[in-house]
C-alpha cells in the first residue's frame, strides 16, 4: 500500500510539470464544455486524433484527475519504456496490423480497463485508431464501443457508463507554439442506450453507437469532407473570416470564435456546392491557385487578414530590435535543444510527430540545461550570477520560438504588401464568394 501511495505521489508531482510544459508548448489554449463531463458514472473520453501524443496530453490536462490511456503495443517492447509508460498509466493495445494472434491479447487489456472504469478513473481511447493531420474524421474503430458495453455488462446496474466526445483543434498541426482549442461535447449514456435497445444484438448496438459518436464529434471539430475540395474549403473559411466576423458580430477574437467563423463558412461551402456546383467549383479552383501562390511567397493568413498592416510592420520591427540581445542569448543557451529537435524531426517523414518530439525534448532537456547553466555560471562567476543566468534561461526556449514567429510574420507582412496582384486576387475571391452566397439565398 505504501508503494502504491508513493507511486501516486510521484505521479501527481510529475503531472504538475507535464501540464505546465504542455500548456507552454502553445501560445493560446482554450477549453470549453467541462460542465458536460458526467459526475455520476464511468467516463470514457473519445477525442479525434490528428496530432499523435499531443492529442492524449490535451485530454490529460482537462482537469487534475489521473487518467488511463492506451497506446500502440509495439511502443511497449523495450523494458525501460514499458516501465515508464506503465508509470504514466498507459496500457498497450494491439491493432489489426499487429496480427490476429496479438489481437487476442486485447481481451486482457479490456478487462483491466473495465476494472479502471469501475473505480471511476477516467479512461481515454482515440477511436479513429490512427492519427491524420486534417480537419476531418476517419471511420471510428469498434474497440471503444466494445469496452463501453463490457463495462456496462459488468457494473451498469450500479452506475452508468458514458462515452464523452472530445473535439481537438490545433491552429497549426506542425508548428510549435501554435494554438489549441478543446471542446467537450454532450456525452453518450451507454447504460441508458442499452436499456432502451435491449432487443438489439451487440453488433447492431455498436453500429448505432458508432454513428452517434461520429455525429457528435463532427459537431465539435472543423469537419471538412475528405475530397478534392478539402484544401480550398479550408483556405476559403480562413480568407472569409474577417467578413464572417462582421456578419455574425463575433467578438472578441478568441480561438472559439475563430472556430465558429470557419465552421459557418465550411457549412456554407457545402450548401453552395449542391445548389450552384459550377460557379462554386470555379471559385474553389481560384482559391486553390491563390493558396499555392501565397505559400510559395511564404505569406501567412495573419498578414492577409490584418487591418492595419503598415502599423503592424512598425511595432513588429520595434519588438524584434528590442528583443534582439535576448534572442542572441536564447539562441546560444538553447542551441543543443534546438539542434537536437531539428535533427530528430528530420528523421520523421510524418510531420504530425514533430510537435510531439519538440515537446518531449524540451520536457526532458530544458531542466537539465537549466541546472547545468546555473551550476557552471555559479562556479565561474558567483552564486548570484548562477541564479541570474538560470532565471534568464527559464523562458529562453519559448522566447526563441516567439521571436522566430514574429520574424516570420514580419517577412510575411512585407511579402503581402509587395505582391499587389495577389491582393487583387484575394479581393476577387471575396467578391465572388459573396455573389455565390447571395444567389444561393435568393
């Protein structure tokens, strides 16, 4: 019992650091819908899966409660990693690609999960089964529903079992220090569902639950059908956000409001493609061409939507000049961490892993370098200087990324100002889109 208590103590101490470093990996973080989390039963969190480990961490920091997760079984093969992941309350789960023989091992894991749920410890599983960096949704796997139904069969007569949909939206899938929006949707009461559909077979119940969860997840994410118009639809939803904001009168500029604006335009594109397919497809082709040009010139959406871009250029230049001395310090102090991040990211073709790698490297190495810098500077100079350098080092890694972001935005602003032809195309796209919407509403 004492060992279990010690493990729990170490876990909750580590959680403070994990939560802090995770939130520090994003410039802005917004969570909504916590009031939808049931308090009277077993909870199975079901988030969409678009950014590898960061999705699970986003669910972890919903609150301070410990949560149990599942991860790919092949990750657990190394004994040391097995101990670490077990300490972090993660369980291995096999997939079809791991072979039919290994799939049988999932029954044991399911039994453990049911015991966890019986103890009212929240459990998280990513129902898509694999990640994809898109504002869309892959077909949901049946594993989450089998677990929920088995949990109901085991203790549903004592307390209800819930599946809680979680929508996670990242401002940028591959860029460190982007934004994060997490929304908790209305839960599915599995126990109530089974009672109301007791005449159905288990496969029939699973199919209905699957359709229901899919529908609820689509309501809390930017769902764009995975077709040839995906990129153009997303681009148009961003290009039209300034005008859409005026129409819906959405203030202030929160991540949630930006999400609402984009979702509204995405819905309108879907309607227009059905009612006026020829004109709409022609517009989306223009948007695709525009998107290709702006990416080629490294022009960000922030520059396009900026109202007073010349004033923005002035204050960005001033901030860059003011922060340059500290930028030099941070570049040198965090060089090993930065270079290791760049090197490791180059080894992964799937860019969705890059933010996870940056997070893990900063999580593991920043405290080490903080200690080294404090000790070395204290020995060479004095303990006062050791403390000063340690304090200067604390925000250095995050400042470095913010400085580079500001520099990137400055270059983007300059590019946008110098490409008059692109600005003209942007205005034409907005006018064409408003014309199509007007025709569709007549």
